[in-house]
């Protein structure tokens, strides 16, 4: 496999993205850069520590289902994080609207609701793309990973996390080589299989920080 760095891939409306890596690997920066290419997107912010102002306008949870076009930052409420029924209602409402990207900034903070499963498995048909990131893929349901068309994979230390990624992608990941790349994500495509390293250029990073 070539170690030539790749350009960011084209992500079509409705396609799903999975970003995985440990804390500090650059998952959120990568997501911000990718999201700038979306006209209609919602960032579901479960961590509440990142600045999203250059990506989208802050929106209150109560107004989510009235949104139309544009990019928005949704700081998740405690009720949303803790109550599966609240999550279910909002995810089902977003599914009814379709035609946007929903980015979840740390998937293992969510409860597993029927609405989330519907977004993951049926969203593509109505151009609702589910993008998720996580530090611990072994802690989230397999379908949240395997439904993606685009995978950005940073080196993972724990064997069970590496095994979950390989199970979801159906690809044998060259973990030792990935560990040596440093600051690069391996890009794996549903259409093209294992492709190569992605490293963000300085200008792209500055645009979102």
C-alpha cells in the first residue's frame, strides 16, 4: 500500500462517515474540515467543550425540528443525553426531514434508541447522512460503524477496538504501519477498500480553528 497522502474524498449527500481515534488524534478537526463542504448539517455536540462557530450557528434543542437549510451547532441537553425517549423523538423527527448531514461528536455518549437505528439504516435513502466519531468503537453498536461508506481510522491501542473496526469494515487494517504514520488517518472506502493516509493541510486546519 502506498503511503502517498490522499486528498479528502468526495462524500455524496446521504452517505455516512465514521471517524475513530484516541483523544487528541484530531477527530474533531477532521470532522470540522469535512463539514465545511456540507450546505445542510447539524453538529450534535455531546462533549460541550469544542468551539463550532466556524462550522455552524448555535441552535437550541427545542428548535431543531424547525430548521431548514444551513449548518448548525446543537449543544445536547442533559435530558437528551440521559433519556432514551427524548433521543428517540428527536432522531425520528430529523429522519422525517431528511436532506442533511447529522454529525455526532462522540457516539458512545448516546443511548441506543430506535430512532438512532433508523437514522443509521434508513437515512441514506432520504439523503440524511449520519457521521459519527468515537474513541472506543468496541463500546458502540456495530451497525453504527458498518453502515458507513467512508472510514477515517487513526491508530488504536486496544485490541478489542481494532477488532471492532476490522469487523465493521471487512478490511484487515495495517495497524503497525498506521502507528508509524503519526498525525494521519487511514482512509477506507466502501467502494474502493483500503486506500491510504489522509493528513490535513495547514490551511484547512486554520480555517476551522
